[in-house]
C-alpha cells in the first residue's frame, strides 16, 4: 500500500528526533539542522548523480521558486522543532510539531483551493483543546517559549507540506523535492553557524550526527512519496505513529515521565489531526 510509506517515515523521524535530543546538550538547533542536512545532501546528490550519470542532474528544474519556498519554510520549521526538542519532553515536542495537519487542512483550502468536508472547524478546535491538555501540566515559567516554538514549527511544517503537494502536481519527482530541501537547509544552517559560531564535534559525536542526516533523508524520501502517491487520510493518520515511537524513546532512553493529562492531550491532538485530514480531503479525490 502506497500510504504505508508514511509509517516508514514516522519511524525514521522518531529516530532522528531521538538523536537530536541526545546531541542537544552540545549543539545548537541551527548546528543540528546543518548536520542533519549536509550528510543527507551528500548522500542524495551522489545517489541521483550516479543513477543519472550527470553530477548536475539534481539541480535541473523549472520550479526553482517553489523549491525555495518549500525549503525556507521547512528550514525554519526544523530550527524551531529542534529547539523545542532540546527543552521539552521528546513526545511533547513531537506532538506540537505534529499539529501540522490542523494547519494543513486550512492551508490546503486557501492555497490549493481544495474542497473541504464538514467538520474542519470542529477538528481544529478539538486540536487546540488537546494542545491545552498537553501543555498545561508541563509548561511553567519560561517553558512557554519552547512550547510556542514547537507549535509554530507545526504551522510552518504545514506550509512546507503544501509546497510538497504543489511540487508533486507540477510534476517534480520526490527525489528532487528532497534534494532542494536538503540543499537549502544546509546553506541556511551553515550561514547561521558562520554568524553565531559553532562547536567542534568530538569523535563520539560523529556517528550520531551522521545518523541524524541519514535517518532524516530516508524519512523525507518516504514522506514525500507518501504525500505524492498515498491516500491523504491514511497518510495523515499514520503520521501520528511518530508520537508513539518518540514516546517510547523518551521513556526508555531519557527517563521521561509524563502525567496522564499530557497523554490524553496527545491522543486528542492525534484524533483532531486525523479528523482535520478527513475534513480537508476533496470529495472527488482519493489520493494525491
């Protein structure tokens, strides 16, 4: 089933998030975005160029502007997401980022002119009830800033996904979408590091840094294929398995213990996200 690519992406994104959490005490969010992107860029460039026997093949496109906006929104979302991961429980940060379907439902109607089913407003309201349940027992004092960053990362991720859908309709293959995103994220992270400074990686850091890049690139390929070819509702539902994978990592590796109200909030956000995807699915279109 083509939609099952989202399940693969979810497992890989959770793995990436775990590695980011592990390294966040040493590296800044911008540094981690750079390393997450540069290793992916190298690997995908070599893969594409060797397959097509032209080193400049990945750069050939007529949709440069659309790639730029997808890359910019995705890069900013990543920086904010990594910031939230560093300062919040892993499952909480991932759940806030996965409010993206709530924002995606509204953006797809306005931007892509897709007809929505009934219940979209109810789904969005339910989603924000879930966010309150999730954050109320956890966010105290200055913790509201990473919580806000996680929420905004979800909104910008929705913008990025809209651009992915647009690029798919414009005929851009998934490998080129992923390539340009990793290229722009590498350039953005590198520029940030030049201005703000960076930390010299230790020998034991390199396997983790490379792992972030590899898992993220494979996840992006799987996600892009899922959104290009899968059924929207199923893809949206499977995306929330990332929260489950992340919760397991948080409990087993970082000793995180969340109150019952937070778990209820995660479940409500997931339910609202699936409801929003269902409400935003055009009545005459079954898959992308």
